[in-house]
């Protein structure tokens, strides 16, 4: 049994132990359900609402994935432009910093007014929330290519486009996927923020609805579903990283899984 497997076992035991402790405290102290439901009560509440949950889970998942895709489609080309053009860097970076500094909760109502209360506005909010780390990490990865490697490519009279595809982009891929991992979590946050501001479906909408009726068990249940969705999406990005970057070996120090 290697150390990594033992670490996973210990982490699982600690997690299960905390859940059991939560259940015991709620039962022994007779904590009201409206204040803090036990894990068992949360599971029962989720099961009782199993007929309505798939639609809301699918809605939030689609908003997150679509927003994440838009963030990649916009962020990666902007990163390339920033790396290869000093003028573009000076123009784009201040706007990026300003946009990132503004709370997305403040931007959400404006986007809803511009686009409407449909799914498109939630996708846009998720994309705006997610694309900043993609731009920063992708730019950093392309600029981190060793100067000696670039000089060697030029000495071989390699065309700039070939240098980009064969040197800069492969070298930047681990950085890109690091940004994607952060962006996926931020896209989930952005989608939920959009649903809080105005929506008629989605897990964020369920949280608001159940909160207004003091159904705390289902509020916790929706939060658990959001956490599970975030974990699944994070691991999907990690799997894509392993497939797209087979040459990249993640060390134990910066390994997430």
C-alpha cells in the first residue's frame, strides 16, 4: 500500500467521521431542522424532491459548461494576443483588472437587463467570472518558455507559427489547465450568482426558493448538489489534462488528486 493510497484512505475516514459527528450532534442536541438539519434529514429531503431535481441540476450544469466554454474561446485568443503584442497587452490588461475587480454580484443585474432572464444571461455571467484566470495562466505559460529554447527554434529557421504550435503552446498547456481548474469553479459560482439575481430554474434558484419557505434541509441539499457538481467538473478538467498533456508529470507537491 503506497503513501498516496494510505492518504486517500485517511482522508475518506476523516470525512465520514465528520459526517457521523454532525449526525450525532444534531440528534443528541435535538437541533431543530430549520436551524441545522442532520445529514440523514438532508438525504430524506433530497429523496422527497427527486422528481424536480434533475431539471435544475441539468440547467445549472449547462450554464456552467457553456460559460466555461465561452471563457476558453475568448480567453485563450486574448492570451495569445497579449503575449505577441505589447500594444494589446497595454490596452487589454487594464480592462481585465477593472473587470476582475468589480464584484460579479454587481454586474449580474446589468447583464440580466441587457440580455434578459433566460439561460443566456447566466452563461455570460459564468463566462465573465471564469475567463480571468484562463487569460492570466495562459499568458504566463507562453511567456515562461525558456529563452534558450526559443533561440534554438529561431536558429533552425522555424516559422513563427511552427514555434507557437510546437514550443509555446505545449509548454503552456499545464498552465492553461491550471487556469481551467480555477475557472471551472468560478464558472459555477458565476452561474449560481446569476440564478440568485433572476431565474426560474437551477440549483441557485432552488436555494432561494427553499430559503424563503424555511426549508433548510433542502437548502443544504441543494448546496450539497452544487458541491458535488463542482467536484465532478473539477475532476473532468483534471482528466482532460492527463489526456492532453501526457508528457506532463504532476509532482506530489502540486498535485490536486
